[in-house]
C-alpha cells in the first residue's frame, strides 16, 4: 500500500504555479516573431561600466534562452533612450525619475496587439530608490537577478504563485541572487508559452493593464509590478 500510494503521489498532476501575463482583452502575452530585439542604456549613478551592465542584462537573457524554448533575443547594443514609450525600441534603462512607486525596484511594460502578441517592451530600473550592483558580494540590488525576472515578464510570464525560489516569484530583496537561476516552474512557464502543444497557464492576477491606440496600432499596455512585502521589494 505504501508503494502504491507513493507512486500515486509521484504521478499526480502538480498545480501549475507559473502564470501568464494578460492584456485587457484577456489574451495571454507572447511574442509571435523572433528574435526579440533588445537595447541597453547602461548609464547609471553607481560607477558600473557599460560592459558590466551589458554583461548582467545579456547573461539574464541567455539564461532564458538556455531553456530550449523557441525564443531568441537579438542584442542591438547601447542606446541613449531612458524612458518608457511605445517607440519600436525595446530598452533596458535606469531612471531616477521613478513614477511607479518606491516599492517597485523595476518595471516591465509590454505593448501588445489585441490577441496578445507583444510588439514592443521597455524595462525601467529604479535608480531613484535603490542602489544596484553586478557584484554578487555587494548587498544591494543585483542587476542580473532582477533582470532575469523582468525578462520573464518581457517573455509574457506573470508571477509564480507558489515557488518562492522561482525567478518569477513576486518579490526580491537587496543581495538576492536566486533569481539568476531558473527553477523548473519558470522553465515550464516559458515552455508553455513557446513550446508546442502545451496548454497556457493561468492569468496573472497581479498584472495591470490599459489600452489605447498609438502609432496606428491597437495596443494593450500591460505592466507587471510586485506586491509589497515587508523588507522585500517588488520587481
Ligand atoms: Zn514581476
């Protein structure tokens, strides 16, 4: 009986913890066309070199690529752009003009078509309220750690509901490095969105969205922040 019960437990379907972001039309977000172009504005007030910032962001992108899902980033190099906007340029940038609330360490905006196809994104990193580093021994916000999370949003993933070690868990803290490495739940979410014949996950209830028309596109703007937890920060 014990063996039978154990077997049953092992094969029992587990609850899906990953979620997909949705736009306000209820469509799950995904990229219809690859590669996903990305540019970096490395300007920062922490004395980090352009190469250090670039390496942290691209390493996070490569972490997602390594899953083996049908995704690919194309790095376009540095840019001077340092603001959110539906401008066909997908930028990661620091900003000390943070308007998303001081509980949020970083924010991803995805612009999508009505049916959920992502056409543009920007990732803002809050340099008004937080200090950032690429040094894993430095107990402040780690760029690669948080960028792994934000690039999950860029790929259309919402927050993991149950795995607090997941890259897509909803909060972070200074000195945290665990989001640099994906958990099976993160990988399953990516494969569900880009692998073949895998059902979509549940909607991310913590995503906000609005819609409008810009540059002739009918777009939905979806943003993902994190719920504030004591002594932890949203990403
Ligand atoms: Zn998030």
